[in-house]
C-alpha cells in the first residue's frame, strides 16, 4: 500500500480517552508508514522512575500533568507516531506544539465502550481527574477538547485496531 504522507506536518499524534486504543493503533500505524512510535506514558515512566498511578498517588494530578507537558514540549516528533496521555488536552502549550508539528487524530469512542474496555482497571491507571469526576465527568469534559484540537476524528466503535490504522493512513 502506498504511503500518503504528503502533508506539512512531520508527525502524527493520537488523542482520546484512556482505553481508546492510542497505543495499539499507534504501534500499528507507525509500522505501516515507517515511523517511530512514542508512548508518553512509557517515556514518563522511564524518565521519572515511576508510572502514572504512582505519580498521581504520591504527588497528585497536577504533578502528572506538569510532567506530561514538560516531556511533550521537549520532544522532536519528526517521523513519529505519538501517543500522549488522555489528559494532555488540558495543556494548551502542549496542544499548540502538537497541533503545529503533527497531524492530530482523535480516536473517538462512546463512553459505554470506554467503560467496557477499561473495566475495573480504570482506578489503577493514574487517570487525571478520575477520583473527583469519574469517567462520565471526564468524558464530558475531555471530548470537546479532543474535538477542538484534532485535525481529524475517527469513530473507532466496533472497528479493529488494524482497520483504524488503515483509515488513518488513507487520509494522510
């Protein structure tokens, strides 16, 4: 299949709620188009020596958001498929950088599907705002932000990850 990377942006960012498939789709897409794949959750764990859940438990949501922004602003995303945490949309500075340097794709799923995918693991993931707002509140707050910053939106309901990657590649 021909790679259609004829855009001015030099990388791709996948945004969406936790459980939307950013990492899974990102790995598939990166392999398909010959780009590197970078997962911000893994980068933070490597750089900070602890994962999201530990950071939120020890230092709170604000510290995790600070680290997400800090590490995102320092990245070179040339020829990279980037999977940030779902809370990256709270950082205007990070989103402005991502919007300027990458094509942002929102992996949209209905709340019911997010809940099904996360199951009981939601509380173990270090999701910013979950304790105060629950998934319903976060979804209501974040979905408009994902839509605002995205160049493209893909409804991922009942579509295998490999097909989502194909859809993204089709409009690049």
